[in-house]
């Protein structure tokens, strides 16, 4: 595991992990020959049910990372991941109710 224990590192990987989670969902569930990734992202933000379901699933990546860093005693990095998880959650709720 990474030996870095800094807030910016946690914020960075906490921001990237959900995007990777959405990309993995796209690869596993959507046929790339029929729908481009950009079209999927646009559909993702327009469909509230998909936004909630896939958005929540994408945050599982942050939960896994958070657990790994907490167990590895990298508390500053874990706090950065937690902050980004909360921010993503707030953005998903905002998009669901106000967009």
C-alpha cells in the first residue's frame, strides 16, 4: 500500500476512485459499441434512478480505500478520502433533487 499520509493525496485518490467506479460500471454493463462513454455520462446525469444507483455504487471504491488506509494507520489520507466521499455524496443528492 502507499506509504504517503497527506491530506492532498487522500483528496486526490478520493476524487478519482468514484470516477474509476463509474468507468468500471460502464465497461461491465454498457456495450461501448452502442453508447459512447460521453453519452453514458450525459444519460447518467439526466436519469435520476441511474444517478442514485450508480453514484452510490461508485462510492464503494472510496469506502474500500478508506478502510485500507485506516487499517494501515494512514489517517490523514483516510480523512482526505472521507472528505471527498462526503462531497461526492452531496453532489449526487444535489443532482438528484435539484437538476
